[in-house]
């Protein structure tokens, strides 16, 4: 294979270097294109643009593969441990026993929020969307931890990462309790990451919540499967904000906002609404699929399709199994799972979805798992954010460590008015 690409512009040849990733992905390096030719590239939605080189996560969308630091995600199913995977993503390898214990200890030691943050919670209306509270409070952490605004070395970074991963679940649980007007439940230092979160969500004062192993494992796996997905919309946002050298808290708060949208993390809420609508008999699965194919309707089959996967999303396959197992083991039969299965069956045989390579994505089955555990729909995207946080942190740090890191600043092709003169108000 050659190591340059030849581009002919205005009859003149230009050589552009090729870059090959460790899994054989090929890219044309256009960094010098504008300086050398005056041309920029146009790529709306960055669908064909590699915005960086990254060693964190690999996706092969054609084959339906997802690896974290080289490890296929299927391998985490046998021993789901979100804290361990967080370490892996952020620091590049699996932790030793000592590193793991120290990190887990750090997470427990910093789970409490500064007491005055409670007043901020109280200022929000009960009906405030939890994603708005989450973003505001993560940003607010910079006010309470000014010493972690500038991270000078790896030790300081590790402290900031641990605080953020620990406190996000406290913030999430408090946001939920606030929406119900229930007392906040303090973190319990004796509990591990997931049981502690569920305790803060569901315990009542003097009445602890019992988290069984199946639920603990299901939530760990759910968080792991959301933990990173290379340059998705929210991670790219975190990198974009971080590229201005904004601090870790501010960058991750921006990631929460990007995740909120229904085309990204907010899709898990929309999936549930779709399934409930069908369950309530307002529309049949066949009618819903027909509507999703009709461009006039502006409706999409939520939880279907992906920018990168043109095959089964491996996360959806795993989550479908978890949903089934969790319900079966509890002797429950959630009609929404049957509806989801039916929609999947119809769509996978429909030429519209087949031709466009639209398959169930991570959001298609995750809501059914969360429902089975008692997590309300309003908290679904918050759960996604808790899971995605280590990925955001890993990308923020990776970018931060790059020598001579550049501020993210795309170009555009201007299509507005040509140069014109200001007109006085009375002459318009
Ligand atoms: N239902 C119906 N049609 C769809 C769907 C869908 N879910 N997804 C894509 N299409 C059609 C789309 O209308 C277009 O058709 P045409 O070529 O005739 O114009 C074609 O498929 C390509 O769609 P696109 O919007 O150009 O594809 P994209 O790569 O820009 O969008 C997506 C990816 C995830 C935004 C999109 O598939 C979608 O909106 N899905 C539903 C929302 C959803 O489930 N989002 C969660 C994504 S996974 C988790 C995450 O990243 O947060």
C-alpha cells in the first residue's frame, strides 16, 4: 500500500499522507490541505471525519465489534465490574488488585457532596429535568473543588476522576429524590459502587434497600455497556470543550447536555414512550414501523439505527439477554419486552430497514432493564450519563496529554449574503 494519497485540484497534484490505525483503519491526513491548496473539506455531521487519533475504544461498525482498550465487551459479561472498567478506560489497562482497591476506596471516600450543594438542589423546581440538574451540578463541582480545576499531574487527575465518578451517582440520586420530595439518603461507605447508588436512590431513612446480586450485576453491565463509544456526540462535545482547556467538570457537564438529545442518550426515554404508546393500544407495532418509514411523519423507530453500526450493535444483543434473564428470574413478564421483540422482528424483515442497515442499538432494550429494577423513565438518560462518564474522562485526559494539543475549531463553507453595506433604519 502507498503511504500517500494523490489529490488533483485545479489540475495540480497534491500528496496527502495516509494514516493507518492499529486495527487497519485508514485515513487521509488533510491537515495541510488548506495551507497548500486553499481548499477545505466539507463533511456535515463529521460523518467521514476522524477528529483525532485515540487508543481508548475500537468499533468495527460493519462487523458489530466493540473493544475497550482492546478487550471485546462481551468479555465483561462474566464478571461485570463498572469500577474496574472505568479504570481500564481511563488509565489504559486493567488495574492491579492494589490499584483497584485504592480507586474503589477513593470512590467511597468522596461520595458525599458538600452540604451546601443541597441548597442548590432545593432551588430547582420538583419538575426540573434530572439531566438539567445533573449538568448544572457537575459544573457546580468546580466551585467546590477549585484545587482540581487545573490538573498538573496524573495523581491530581486521578483524584479529580475519582471524585467525579463517585459524586455523579450521588448527584443523580439526589436529583431523583428531589423530584419526589423525599429526604436525601447519604452514601454508605460500606457499600460498593452500584449498591451504594441504588441505596441512595431507593432506601428510606431507617429502611435500607436490599440489592440482590442479579440486580447489582445487571446494573454494572448496563453501565459498562454505556461506558465509552469513541467519538460519539457527547464525547466529541467533551473533547471540544476540553480543547479550550476548560476544566474536567465543565467539559463533562457539557457532555451531559449533548447526551440529553433524543437522537443520542435521550433515545432510551423515547423508546419507552414508543413501547408504552403501543402497549396502550394507541398504535400497533406494524403501524408504528409504517409511520417510521414515512418521511412526512418525522417519526423514527427509536432505539434503531446508528451512525457507526451497519450491523447489530453488540451492546443491544447483550442487553436484550440481560432484560430477558432479569425478568425471567423474577418471574415477571413485562409486556413491553414482547412489544420490543415484535418491533425488532418486523423491522429486521422490512426492506426499508434492511437496505439502510438499521438495527437495534444500545437504547432499544436498556429501558426494559431499568424498568425491571424500578428506575423511572425520567432517570434513564441520567443512567446513560453515569455509565458514559469514565469514557468522557478518558477522552478528556487523552486529549489533554497530547503534545501541542489544538483547540477544536472547524471551518465552514459560507453561503450567506455577499459583502453588503449597513443601511440606516429609516431607509430599510
Ligand atoms: N427510523 C427510521 N428511519 C431511520 C432511523 C430510524 N430509527 N434511523 C435512520 N433512519 C433512516 C433515515 O431517515 C435515513 O433515510 P434516508 O436515507 O431515506 O434519508 C437513513 O436511515 C440514514 O439515517 P441518518 O439519520 O442519515 O443516519 P445517521 O447516521 O445520521 O443517524 C441515528 C444515526 C442514531 C441518529 C439515527 O439512526 C436515529 O435517529 N435513530 C433513532 C434515535 C436513536 O435510537 N438514537 C440512539 C443512537 S445509539 C445511542 C447513542 O449514540 O446515544
